[in-house]
């Protein structure tokens, strides 16, 4: 299963910080259609699909905080941990 990288989440986060709702919808649709199996990203981007008035009042702040949390998790996943392909890269079986 391929998940979105922290670069994708940063791109969405920068768009949310600009507070352009139509652009946020466009970029969320772009990435959720590309990473269909990424449930966390889909959950965050579903905030944008709600009512426009709700989004403008408090939805963007909620979305921004969720994106920041997801960004820190994805950075950690990419940096190492238990999700690596090889436990020790020096001992790759050939």
C-alpha cells in the first residue's frame, strides 16, 4: 500500500494556510484520487467537502491542525523506525 509522503501533506498544508477554499478542494481531490488507500489523508481532506460556511468559520483551522499532526507522523515514518524494509542494510541477503 502506497501512502502519501510528507511532501504531499506539506503541499496541502501550504494551500490551507493561504485559505483559498476552491484551491484546497482542487488539491485535496488531486491527492486523494492519487492515494486512494491513504485513509488518514482522506479523513483530513473530507473536512473540505463539508458545507462551505462551516469550512470558512472553523474547518480550516481544524484541517490545519490535523495536517500538522499527520505531517509529523509521516516524517517519522520516512526517517526510520519499525516500518523500514530492512532491519539492517549492511546485512542484505544476496
